[in-house]
C-alpha cells in the first residue's frame, strides 16, 4: 500500500531529526506527486524518467514558483532514495530530474551610480519633489532608519552646524549631513515645508501632501516610484538606502566603528554583515571620491 510506504519514508525523515517544517512540506509534496500519478493509474514503482520530467512540467504549468518546484524535486529525490534503500525500486530515476534554476535575489544594495540615478529622480519643480529629494538625500547621507527619518522633528535639525539628532528612548546620536543633503534640507525647511503644513504648531519635519506626518508606507511608495522611474531592476525595501549607505561607507574606507556609531548599532555584529557585503563586487566605475561628502 502506497500510503504505508509514504508514512514509513516520513518516519525515516523523523529518525534523521528533520524539522517539523521539512517533514510537513515533504509529506505535502509526496502526496501531491503520488496523487498525480494515481490519477493516471500509474504506480510510483513503475514510473520512468520521462514521467518525472512530465511531473515537473505539470508543476510549471500550474504556475508554481521556482523555489516550490525545487523543494518538490528535493522531496521526490528523497522518496526515491528511500525506495532504493528498501529495494522497492531498481534505480533512482528521480536523480535525473532537472529542477528549474532558483532566481537568486540580488542583495538589497544599490551601487553608487544607482543611488545617484535614484536621487536624480524627484521633480524639483514641484513641492513634493523637493521634499522627496531632501528625504532621499538625508537617508543616503546619514544611513538612518526610515522610522527615524519620519519621526524627525524640526527641532532635531541643526542647520547652522549641519547635523541631525536621532533620539532613542535613552540615547541620542548626532549625525553630520554632507553639503548636498544640508543644502536640500535648508531649501525644504525654508521654502517647501511652510507650504505643506496646515498648522504652525506642526512639529514633524517631513509632512505629506495632506499636511500630516509621513508614514512608512507613504515613504515606501515614493521610493518604489522613483526606483521604477530610474529603471533599477532590484527588489528594494524601505531599508535599501540604509544598507547601501553602510556598504558604500565601508567601500570608501570608513572604519567599522564609525559606521556602527552612525547606524546606531549597539552590537558591532550587526554592522559586520555589511563588511561581507562590501567585499562582494558591488563597486562600480563610479568615482571613489564621494561627491556628497
């Protein structure tokens, strides 16, 4: 009985200390596989290599993702190793299955020229564009988190000495702005913000077009829109600019301690992940001297 054999192969996975998760998905994959051939009146023991490829094509036709198909393939191979082991089949026909290649996601890091292109997107003839430009420039100049950016108050900005204050419950870090981000921020505070706020007692630095504090979702929409305009073909998250800032700092020779302080990491281990990324070949032909400094 097929069910018994499948149950036994699951038991053997448990004996090898596989995780609950692995076992559950293996069981699901194998049942789907078994049912598919049962529907064709074929027994698992009598399948051919062609049947195997046929099943993979069936999954592709169903619109299953590459990672789902790869996992299915692994489950089927595992089942056949078990069957071979128990002398229930003469050869492991599953070994021949070609799974589609899993698309590797690029790390969420933009190269320096991609950042340049992104920061050129806002339309400076509009208030919204000038605000967006200031936000993006500050993010890239400071590497602060999006939540920190949208929580900035007017009083956290020191235009005279060119820095912003980022407050946490019991700490506060002062982060210097580069010339360019400082210039955009001055323009925004003096000319744009007064036209966006609805009331004089508004304390928040960045205001959306309804005169309210910008939300994370609001910022993310803006970022996605500019990313598409810039034709950058990478998946981005609200933290993309922060990650890119950290990697570019390290590529341009900054000390890890400095980057840790700027990012506000309590533990240097969090900062270390960027050193690994900065060794990836993400440098482009962009000028090493960073024009925003």
